[in-house]
């Protein structure tokens, strides 16, 4: 599925998904990249508030967009693959999870020998949690800025779910990643309770 086809299918959505998509701020509809980014972030917010069916409906077409060596796009398509695969696995659909994992790994192994080596080294650091940082979250907490904290925590959640997606407990134990994800989801929901869902990106 090409980018235009995937985005058109979501624009034509009906029911509760259409209602959620229609509330995405207009500024995110200016380019294909910003639309993919905003819809992916929306999917993660839906996951946070336990609207998993809608999150899966949203990530399914985005997950079908092929890797074309454009990392500005791929970082968000990959995030959709991660969430779609995670949700599929949670309901026992291992083939969908396995396909998502295979596509992410295929992109990781694309390029010349040096490029692949660099990407693999970066990937190994990532799945060990070495690139995770709470600095921006803590700064927002200290300033009492719930909007920034909420948005930063969604970004952090994307990283945590990606680490979990690769299922490498020797690098990041299952219980730890599960606890970190749960703690983050609980805090985002607390923030939503204080300021409302639509104060967060991509609604604002």
C-alpha cells in the first residue's frame, strides 16, 4: 500500500475512528509526513486510553506502507508497525506480529555493509535502553507543564513499546519493560484526567 492510498483510506474512515481522526489539528494535514506523524501519535494516545481496536484500525493501513529508504517517513511508519504488531500479539495473532517484526528488521538490514553495521550498532544500544532519557519529562514536571509532559511521555512510550516489540529480555528484562510501560501509561492518563485528551498532540 502506498502512502496516498493509506492516508486516503483513513480519511474515508467512518464511525468512532472517523470522529477521532477528524479532531486532529489542521496544521498536521499540510504534508503526507505530518499526517503520518500525527496519525501515529493519535494511535499511541488511543492505546494509552485503552481504545485498542481504534488504535489497531489506525495503524493497520499505515503499517502497509513500504520502506523506501526515507527515514523521515519510516520512523513513523515503523512506530505504527510496532504498535500494530504489539496489539496483534496481545490478542494472540502471532502471524501479524511476526510480519511486522520481519518488516522492521528488513529495513534495519537495508543498505551497504557499513550502513547496516552502523544501524545495527545503534539498534543494539536502543534495545538495551541506553538511549532512553527522562530529562525532558522531568523538566516539564518541574515546571508543572502538563501538556509538554504528556507529549514527551507519549514519545517515551513509543520507545518503550519498541524495545518490548523486539523481545530481547537479555538486554531489557520483561518485568522491567512491562513496569516502565505501565507506569508511563498511568501517568499519561493522570495528565489526560487533569487537562483533557484534546490538549495533547495531535489535537493541538
